[in-house]
C-alpha cells in the first residue's frame, strides 16, 4: 500500500464517522422535517465518499 492509498483509506474512515454523526443527529426528535432531510442527504453523501475512498485504497 502506497502512502497515497493509506491517506485515502484514513480519510475514508473520517468520512464514515462524519456520516455516522449525521445519522445520530438525524434521529433527534426536536428537529423539523427540512433539517431531517438535509441531515439524511449529508449522511449519505459522506457514507458514499467513505465507500469510494476505501475501495480506491484497495486498488
């Protein structure tokens, strides 16, 4: 594994934890539907980036 692949792998884990954070924030009871929708989209954005980073680091 090259240094670039290692850094991309680590960034993928950071994106994963950011996605999990937005998932937890999405579950709060006292937020509006607009906030839930925004957090849902951001959550999936970061989780997809995490998957892309981890898959790239394996290639």
